[in-house]
C-alpha cells in the first residue's frame, strides 16, 4: 500500500517554489465550510481587501483565479484581448516568451521587442514600440525569474495610457519582494502566484483589474447557459474560455455570487493567510527584508568568487543567478546540495540552462539563517567539486552586508 | 488586523463540497518540496498510479489538472475538440448545460438532446442522436448534481466506438460513490474534482485519457515558445489554450518533465491522499458505503414524510433531492439548519431553485452518525417550521435501513 506523503526536510533556496510559511501550512489544514456559507463569503471578501493591500490598489476587481500563476496570466490575456487584436510583448526572458505563447493561442496579433537575457527595457524603447505597433494591450513580465531581471514599470502605465493601450503585467516572481504599485503606476491588470515572495504553495493566482480593464471584460460578458435569466447580459463574442472568463469570475466574487467554479477553499485559506501575514509585517517591511537578504546573498556568492549573471542594478531582490564555474557540472552540484544539505538551488531555461545557478531568498526563506546556511553549504560543495574558494568567503561577505 | 481563518464547526451535508477527510487536511499542511525534486516527481508518479485505481483504468495518461473540476472539463473539451467539430451533449441538468457552454466557447458545433430534469437517457436515444449528428465527441455528465441523476454509461462507449466518436464524461459528482469503469465502459476521457465522494477540497481535477484520446491530443501538440528545440513537435493549429493543453500537461507529468505550470504541490498532496485512502478502504467498499448511507438517508427523508424528486432508480448514491414542503421557506429552513445545528444542506439551480433541498451523504460524511444527526436536526427544523412530521420518523426509517 502507498504510504502518506512524508517528504524529507528541505530548504528551498531556488527561484521558487520555496518553503511555505508554517502559518500558511496551518491555514491549509483548516476544515472546510460550504461555498455560500456566510463565513466563506466573508473570507472571500477579506481576501479581496487583503490583496488590495498587497497590490497597492483600490481596484474593486481584486480576486483569485483558481489555478497556478499561469492560470492567472491566461485569464487576464483571454479576457482582455479579442482574437485579432494587437498585443505588444517586450521579451527579456523565458516568461516573456510565455506571454507570447498564451497571447498567440488567444489568437491575438502578437508583436515583440527583445533585449538580450540579463537586460531590461528602457521606457523609451517600449514607448517607441507602442507608437509603432499601436497595441490594444502591452503585456510585460515584471520580474522574469529565468534571468532574475526586474523590468521597471513606473513609466509604462503613463506610456500606455498616452497611446490608448492597456497595460498588463505578470508579477508572479516579483510581487511582495520588490516594489509594486498597481494604482500609482497605472497598471490595468496584474497577476501573480503564491509560491514566490508570498510564502505560499503554487495553485492560486491573485489578480487585480483597473476599472478600465473591467470595462473591457464586461463588454464581453455573458451569464452561463443554465443560469441565464431574462435581462442578463449576453454576447455573440464571449471570452473563448469559461473557466478564465473574468466577467464570470467577478460575478462569483461580487454581490450577485453567481455560481461559476466551486472556489478552492483550502487554497483560498492559504492565499488569505499569505496576504494577511505579509500585511501584518508591513508591505514595505517585507520588501525591505527581501532587499536586505538579497544583498547579503549577492555579497555572499561574490565572496565565494562566483560571477553574477546579468545587470545587477536591475536584479530582483529575491533571486540571484551566478555563472557555474568552469569545470563544474551544474546539475551534479545541485544534486550534491540537495543530497548532502537538503538545500535546493535552481538552474535556468533555454540559453541559460546548465550555465547558471539561480539562488533565491524569498518569502519565508528571506532569512539570515537561510542565507548563511546556503552559503556555508555552497562553499563546501564547490570545494569538494574542485573549485578553489576562499574559506569562509561567502559567509563573511554576507555577514559584512548584514552589518553594513 | 484581520485574524487567521477560524471557521465554526460545520457538518456539510449538501451536494458538495463536503467536509474533507481529516487525513486529507493533514496532507494539505505537509511542507513543500521543489518542483523537480525526485521526491516530488515520485509523488506525481504515485498519484498517476493511484488514480488509475480510482478510475479503473490502465490509461498511462492519468494525471491532475491544476484547477477546480470545471478546469478539468475545459481541459478535456478544448484539447479534444477543434473549432468547428461536432459535439453532442445529452443534457439532463445544469451541468449538461455547462458542457454546452464550454464546448461552444471552444467553438465546437454543439448539438444537444434533452430529457426533463429528474430523468436520464436510455442508451438507444443517445445512439439515435449519435447516428443523426455524427459527432466527433459525445460529452455527457455522469452524475448531474443539480438533479441527483446518474446517467448509465455502460453502453455509451460501445455506441460511440461504433460510430467513430470519442466519449467524454464529467464524473465530478459521482466518482468514488458510484460505479465507474473507465476501461470496461470504453470511456475516452473523464474528469472529476476532489470535493464530492473523494473527500477532499475543491481545486484539483483528476483526469484520465484513453490511448485514442491521447492520439487526438498529440496531433495538436506543440512545445512552448522559449522551451522548443530543433525537432520538437509544432503545429499551426494548437489547442487554443496553453494552460489547458493536455499535450503539454502530459509532457510535464511524463518522462520528459517539460516545464509547464508549477504543479500545485499542496493540492497534489491532497489529491494523492484522497485516492490513497479510497484505495486503502477499497474501491468497491467505498461505493458500497455510499450505497448504504444513501439508502439510509433516502429512507430517512421519506420517513419524515418528504417527497423525493426525480427517478429514484437512477439517483446517485451520494445525494438525494426532496421537494420542500408547501408553506416552508426553503432558504429559511437551510439557514435554520446551519444556525442551530451547524449542518449545511443545499438547494438547486434553475427550474429547481427553491423547490428542492439536496442532501448529500458523500466522502467522509457518508457515515451513520452524519446521516442520523442530519435527520434528527431536519425533523426539528421542519417541526418548528410548522410542518407535521412523524416524531422520530426519519431516524427510525434510517435505522431500519441500516438493519436491513
């Protein structure tokens, strides 16, 4: 007979998922309540309000999509873009390609601009492309975890508004660990997941939509077959998905509580707890904590003599990529870290696969002990892999960064 | 400051979601492991094998879709049906309408046949429609929870095979509590959720695909932008969804482990535990248990003088619908059950909304004490609502059914 799950101890210091905060794990094990129990709808309302705090927005339309972060991306793109409409995607890593992939499947006319992996776009380059393409939507990743880069978004909202485009961003890898200001930056739609800086498990996708975005969604609204009554909105050109139709999802979360999916109660508990503990610590305090431990890890890997990948000035706080030293088998190094120390670090995708390791400091693991343990174990792993490393170089540099 | 979730005690005796088995809640709170940790991929493989047992199939393609049961339905329909292809949906309740809705959004040419709510289709009626419509796919709900009816599927696989159609069924409300034989019945695709007889939370959708269904999916396969390498499959006509592209989902669960979504680890733990405890008790034993407690509840509601809705011979084991007695406000009765006894029972949709109550006996709550408590509380609620009920009539009838 198969035994219950009983995983070994792990410290997940890769690019995410990372260890969930124990408080989130406890929330996950909470008994269920019914879908329309006033207690449940109260929790849904709490969750909307808590995520307004996380996203820094007053958007009424702030809910969860029941799926992984990729489900949130697809819900945003299929609900905001009609087939044939133009979408501009600035691509600076693997997750920009994912936006292209999803938008193409939604039959958008997709235009891209690219910079080499490890760089970000100056706002002027995006504006020039917007002027040329005249897109209905600009879709851009904030933090592309494949390269660790954090695309500045501050000016993009105004650029899009000037040219009549909507601005969508995928903040999965960055939200919580780096500044994000949905309202102040003029973001029309943003989505994320729980498994990075929010310290939860994958499987729920927070989303927020501006009034402008809601109007676009509502223009395609329709009440489902079997629920529709006289006078309900209908359309000949609905969103090409039922599950990801944000109009329906908003009707379910809104006062009408129109039945759509059966809300994933346990994941809602987790998502609510992720936001609750983030706001309890303080949104800026959590960003500052990610900045601090990210600086320490950056100093530490440099102290071990490793070369950092990409434009460090535009790196996310919560992850660093380092070139795997010449002569070292990257996968063997990761396997040794896992087998000998129970610590997971990551590789990357595409052109960076096997060329870099990615080391995260995020969510519950943006902690001093997690940083120092990882550096101590990495030093031993490099040394035993034949790399000449300064003894204590990683830990000393990190401690200096903490002392500064 | 918002407090952590702390719901009141509830006994969920509606049509689902119901209380999760405590073992499933404990599995949910298990610490995470990395996405490609051998421990995680081992759990994924276990889950595939366990669900083969639940579905009674040898289908290699037996995995989870990361979303609610509706996500599983959409994944099956958008992956199996190209725009313009004919789909036949026999509709006998609200969830038949949902299949119509989802297939239409996938731009299928949808044909329906209908019977009144409370009935099911004779196989000959389905065959006649298949002969006339010549569909690519027949999509039918097994247990339509809106009416409590359980559509016999035993003959439909052979009918579809004879006419060159694929057979898909949504077994969300029925799987685990009623017979289901994917291979013996010739089912090409089936999906479910955890929140009914499987005793888990909503948010993960088990799915199984026959080799014939896999071939249809594979003919539209494509490796994602940013991951594709020379020689990988590509197509000009991919599935119109990335998240629900079963070819990609199978590549992620299969030996190639191609990155797609980040598997929802906690929900995978839950899904694995649901199947594990079901098979530990025994698949037939669990069905028998649902039959037993369903019979007791049926006898009990009749013993209270309530009239049962629909064709009882074709009722699912795990839920019964009763007409709300004349003069009783159905919502007030449900509210009293919840407020006074912490017991949730359900209403229904569309033509049955406010006309029936639906009472479930499923998953963890297919238990003698849950049945007797519900009947005792319902008697008091009816009595205080002004209905003349035989004192002890529900409990006595249920106890007689247990004794039989």
